[in-house]
C-alpha cells in the first residue's frame, strides 16, 4: 500500500467515505510501521494485521488480554 499510488488512492478514498458517512473503518492486513503511520495520517483509527499480532487460539488470547490489564 505504501509504495503503490493506486492502492493509496483507494485506501484514502475508503477512509474518507467512512468519515463522511460517520462510520468507523478498520484497516486489514497491516504489516509494518509504514502502514501504521500512513493509516494514522489519513485518519484511520483502527487496524489489524500481523504488525499487531499473529492469529492465535482463543484460550491464548484470553490469557494475553488478562495479562495486559
């Protein structure tokens, strides 16, 4: 996304559309700092992907979520 202008245009348009409609958008497939920074700059408040964590069993997530509190 950060290196392809067409992809950037699509992502920015989707973020802008969601803001205009008053709905939140969640970016998917975020894998690095550059993605996170661009999305934040463009107004995307929520994201998911390998940058934040790998998929895991529900029991492992429950232990992680409890430990973070």
